[in-house]
C-alpha cells in the first residue's frame, strides 16, 4: 500500500482535509465539523478522522490507508502544550505534526518564499518567515491583544455608542444604529456586551467599514484607529526584514485600502489556501519533496 | 419605643451602618462583611442586619428597635431590578428604600447643595444633582465602560506591556516591571488577563500613577489618555450645569493633579462620607428633616 500525505486545516467552525501523493500532489479533499483541540479535543479528533476519510473517498482511495498516512495539522491554539500532546497521541495517522493555523496559512499564501502574513479576522496575528526562521507578532487574544481585529473594532463601536448616549463623544448614524438595535437602552447593550464572545463583537466590524466608506465620522475615527494598530504591527514586520506581505482573514479585503501608503507596494495575493499549505509542509517533512531554503 | 433611622453603605468588601435619631443626628455606627445584593443576596441581607445590630449596640440601643426603624440603603448594582425587589422584601426594617451607592456618596459629599461627584475607583461614574433632579453619566462597567477607571488603566498597562514585548510600542521601566512579574513570558500575562476581574486589573493602576510621576514615558501616555476620558466626562457634567465637583473613590487624590486646568477651580472636598449621606437621605424621606430644594 502506498503511503499518502494528509493536510488538515482544523478550525472552530469546520475541519478540512486533503490527501496527497508523496510529492505533495493533492488527490482529494474532504470536510467535517469543528476541530477545536483546546475546548473539545474528543470532537476534534472525531472530525479530523471524518475529514480525512472524506478526502480518501473523494480521491477514490481505500480509507484503510489513513493509518499508514503522515499528516500535518494546522490548528488554532496549537501552542497550548497539553492539548497538543493529548490530541497528537490519539490521531489515526502513522505520524503527525501539529502546527499553528497561521503557519499553514503562511505556507499556503507564500509557498516557499520568504515574507509575512497578516491574518486580519475576528483576531489578528502577524507571522513572518525568513528561511526556516518563523516569528509571531501580536495575537494574544481578545482580552489584551488582537488590536485591529474584528472583535476589537466591534467592541470599540459598542463603547462609542455608549459614549455617544452619554453625550461624551459625538453621535452619528453608526452609533445611532447600534443604540436603536438595543432599544435605545444602554442597559440592554451592556447586558449583551458582558456575555459577548469575540465573534459576537466581531459581527459589528463590517458595519464600521461600511459606514466609514460612506463618511460616517465616528466609523471613520474607529477605523483609522484600528488601521493604525495594523500599520504599527506591519512596521515591525517590515523592520525585521519582510518585503512581501499577504493579508489574510475575513477583514483582509476590507482593510487593504485603509492601510498606510508605505505598505501598499508590499502586499501580494495568496498563492493558495491554508489546506494546501498543510499539504506542502507534509510533503517536505514526510514526503519526497525537498525542503527549500531561501 | 422611639423610631430610629438607619443608613446603610453596602459594598463589595464591607457593609457599614449608622443609626440616627429622627432628625438625622447619628447615634452609633457598625460594620459587617460584604453586601453585594447582585452576586450574593442572602449574605448581603445577613451582613446588612449584622451591621445594623452593631450600630444599635454602638449607640447603646436595644437592637429590637431595628424592626421599627426606617432605612436608606446605598448599594452597588441597585439598578438591577430583580435583586433590589428580592432584597427589599426581606430587609428587617419597618420601611426601606434602596438607592445607588453613588447617590448616597453624592449626598454625603455635597450635603444638600447642587453639584456633581466623579467617582474614580475600580470603576468610574459621574452623578450630577440639580434640585431634585439626579443624572448619571458613564459607569456601565468594565467591559464597555468605566473609562479612566483603575481597572481600565491596569488593563491598558498589561496591553502596552505586550505591545512592548512585540516591539510594536516602546518599552519602558513600567512595561518591563510588568513583564518581569510574568517571568517575561507573555503567555503568563495572557493567562492572568483572561481570568482577571476588574479589581485585579485595577491593582496595576497605582503603578501607572507612580511611574508617570517619575517621568516614565509609557506610564505618562497611559495616564494622559485616562485623564482625558475623565476630563471629557467632566465637560459633560459642566455643560449640564454643575459648578461644583467632588472627586471621590480610591483614585481621586491621585487623579486630581492630572486633570485639566479648566476643571481645577470646580473641585471641592467632600463634606462627609457616603454613610452620612445615607442617613441624611433617610432623615428627609422618613424623619423630621425637611427636604431642601435648591
């Protein structure tokens, strides 16, 4: 039986898998439910196996080959040691390495080239690679990090809406729309915010981009402040040597025109997605593909 | 048996009571444990009764008189309707009204005069009174409000320390001291912050005042930003007519020299504490003291 490679892109909403030949050529893809190894490792293990099986079936291969396969998994929260060890020991593969979801995204976006990715979604994180050296900047989560993220932008909009209610900051169409949603009762807004998860704050972020584009002064101020935090992080990425930056994540396209002129020439489009990146890393680690050192 | 008045200042760390004659003259004081009617109403009821009994004993009065007494309670979270109704029905007094801790603080600080209090502690809130009209500005809690509070200042210091770690913002003595406390490992800081309550963030606030006073550039920037949020709220208080402002709360004395020149002439010292304010309100509502309308 030939030994195949598997790439896994495990996320909080779904888990995707690809099976590839030993040179990294993708033969089939599959998908299953959420794979959050931190909050629910048993379900994550089940869905990783389900996605791999679906990929083997998509390729017309016998799923028995899964037990002989070698895999790279990209997962959120990969740096939480205990969860990684627990999951790694229980995976149905012959060998596996667990990497960050950011690293497989970088590999997919840049291929083997040096450069950085700025992942701008519900959270934010910056990952730069030079040769075999990978550096992470930012991240750290919603509570004390993830500046410029959708969650932080949405949170800032709710804050501004309360400040507008109190007459401390100016009111505008965007703050009025938020207050109206909460029956113009700040207590309802506070009740929502007290229990809201980052993703729930993040759902207000597209409205800030939209209203800023139409000239709303409060949305403009919030968006410029958020874009400044991204530009400041990109300055560090550039100072450390990256000359190519790929913007990824749900807010990437919305953000691009708001980022500083000095960064615009550095932006490139992603070559491929994170799942392709996972397979490419698997081909180098476990397959027949030589490691490329720039 | 003469009917007495009771004032209660119920807080998250302790509950204080005073018993007074019907003209508001305080006869005795007592203290008991925390009285948070929102998070633990049964314990709060117990400690309110304990504090009242201690006050009667301090005055040399028979505690049986508590059942005949009329009380004003100032409590945090008074505007959460269900908890107030639950506690109010179970109080051991002949009659009682529950008010905000801020209102009794204002009554204590300003007596019957018009004006405002700015309560600058773990949280922040502004309360202005003109005649019998009382307005609240700000507050709203740590998640989306309480700008300039100890909790927000401490939170901002932790954030800045991570930004300094990543090289995104400048490092200084104050950020280095924070990182050192967390073994120079940002993950330890993030673990702390993820579970920290407002009071735990707030414990970092005095350090910001201290370091700013010694010229630390990061502490100065954080403190100036915090003071701006207080000045902006005070501008609203002034615009709505207050010409006398009393700064209260654990950060009041630290803040005063950092607030804008335009507000300095308005600041006055508190006449008395919140417990005295509760008794004064009780004397107007239930006693022989006439209501003063400015």
